[in-house]
C-alpha cells in the first residue's frame, strides 16, 4: 500500500476569520436588558435580534438586578430567646 491509497493528504489549510469579539458599552447592555424585560419570553428573541447568546443576556440581566437591601437578616425565622 502506498500513501495515496491510505487516505487523502491535506494540500492546503484555509483559516476562516470569525471576526472580532464585540465590546458592549454599559448603555448598550442596559438598553438590551430593558428590551428583554418588556414582555414574557423576550430573552431569546432579543438575544437573536442583537446577535448575543441567551446565556450572556441572562448574565447581563443578573448584573443589572438591584441588590437585596439586607442580606444578613433572614426572613421567616424567629430569634432564639433561651
């Protein structure tokens, strides 16, 4: 068996450019997040419209969510008295 019959050899390797990573400003992120909150089931549609993944849009939504006021005080527990 010669090398020709064992398999094809690669003669040329083509590199396809996928583009640069986009940078979104805080204002652009906020605009996209607010649009995704307009109606139910808007996350996927909004993500497609702007060309971002749903997981990235959900991460942006969490980052813009207001922080709880008092995390140290758990709700619903009665303090011990003894």
